[in-house]
C-alpha cells in the first residue's frame, strides 16, 4: 500500500509542479510557522489541477443496496419492434443509403435496386390501362345498343367479361408495382423507372446491413435489420430457488456488464412459468424506464432486484479510498476560516520578524491563490454492488455537500504527501 501511495504521490508531484513553478521559495522561519497550523487532512487543488487529474464531483445518494437479488440478463425488444427490409422482387443493389447505427423513419429508402422486371411490369401496366379504357367504352356502347334493342345480348356479355378481365389484371399489376415502390398514379410512358428504393417498414435504428453494392438480392431476402429501441425491456434469468422472492411491480436497478458506471431502472411486468433451455433458469421480464440513451438491443446487463424498500446512504465505489486500513471519502469544504487563520499567522510573523524582512509579492500571492479545498472524511464501508457502496459517516459533514466521485486516490496521495512533509 505504501509503495502504491508513493508512486501516486510522485505522479501528483509532477502534475502540481507544473502549476506551481512560478512560486518563489518562502523564508525558512515563516514556512516552519505556517506548517505548524496546516491541516494534514485537507488538500487544495486549482481548477487546472482538477482538470489535469480529471476530478469529478457528485453527492451521497440513497440506494437500495440491501435486501436485493443479483441477476444477469440481456436487453431485448418485442418482435413488433424489430423488422427486416426486404425486396418484393429480386434485383442488383445499386446504392446503400444508410449504415449500421443510422436512425431511419418508416418509409425511408434504405437501398436502391434495379431489375429489368421492373420495366416490364410498368410497361404491361400502361398497356393494360389503355386496353381497359377501350374495353370500358365498348361495354358502354354495347349496353346502349342492348337498351335500344339494336344489339345482341351476347355482344354485351362479351364486352362485360373483357372489361372485368382487364380491370382485374390492371389491379394486380398496380399492387405489384406498389409493393416494389412505384407510384402508379403518376406513372406514364415518359417516367418508367429501372431503379426502385427499398424502404424501412418501421421507425428505428439500423442494426445490420446484409448486402453490398453490386450484389444480387433474391426476392423476400432480408436486406437490412431495423430495431426500435423505444420499447426496450430486460430478460433476467433467475434460478428456481429465488423465484418466490420476485413479483410483478418490483423495481430493478441495472448496469451494462461492460460499462458499470451508469445505472438504469426497470419495473418487472411479467414472470415466465417455463424454464429457459440450456441454462435451467426462469426469465423475468422488466420494462426499462426513463432515459434509454446508450442502451442497445442485445447488450448484456447486471441487475439488482429490490426485495424491499429500505434505502441506505451510498456513493460510487470509486469515491472510496483506503489508507492504513481505514476507508475515506473526500468532500468539498469551505476553507475560508483556515485561510484567514493562515493570513493572521503571516501578519504576525511579519510584525515579529527580527530582521525586518519584507515579504515579496509572490509570497503574498501564494496565500491568496484561489482553488478548491478537499477534506478527508473517515467512513465505514458496507454493501457493494452495481458500482455503488453503502457508507456510514464517522464524522459529521455539512448537508448536501459535494463529494469526489472520481480521482479521490490522487487527492489521497497529495494529502499523504503533505502529511509526510509536515512530519519532517
């Protein structure tokens, strides 16, 4: 432990040396007098130093870390929130308009494909449309002749059959063209298309693109996969012995297995009554609440199922440091009174200086330099899980004070380094 702190202290010394290189050396008598009143449980850092060692501040939180059940699981979305973009007719991929991770809207083009069959279908549709118009005219003419007893009933029946056949064929072609993305309402012989776009059937995010430019895709084969993460839920895997501890409505706190720094919440909405194959566990389903940023379908998670409503004071585990067997956290403290005390000592030393030495402007600047003061507070560490640890304060601190949640180890090294210097 001493070796680790020595190395950290050496690193801190290098960082702080660059920030303090412009300070002059104080008189020996004044330094000795100042050290006698220095608090060895505090350390002051400038904004530049805090930025250099990436200090982050937070607060003591209320967390449900006791009476909880730990479980592993995976993020999923309902099947109605997943879709594949497919082509009704095969073709050659001409362009790819999205990439993995792109957000798309329903009806947005994902790729374009070409096929001579597209041209043939449009040509046939236009031809059938013209024939249907003529058949409609012939049917109307035969109907008028029949009503005036000037035409044979057989001719009217033949015209009617021909018209119905052409209408059916036209409707069939129209549906086929609409399926491949061609608007028949505006189709003319002048705007026949050889390339059509394949669109997204839902809003969501592209999770996979299965084709390349120039490749041939068969009809109904998937071209891209789209996932709508708005309905993300958890599938937790719980063993039979723990099943009776769970019920619908319980709160779950979970983190990503590969990134435990951020915590999310979910509520249990269903418990399966069958075992999952291979793992002999029962799946528990929970709906993710609140902000889902950073969560993606298929990610592995680690969760805590709260079994009761009891809460404890907790901080991120990284906020806790240990020195000589005692755990500590660092808080931001108001060091105004301490600075005033130092200034009084400085004035007293100045008045009683036997040699009448006048302190330089740089020495005065050293005592008035602005910064943030951190104080080491002893705590007792309790339950640790999901990146947080329960703490019991062994010293009273101001309400709602800020604590160091990242970089506490470096501040400890500076405090210890200052303490060792004070001893000498």
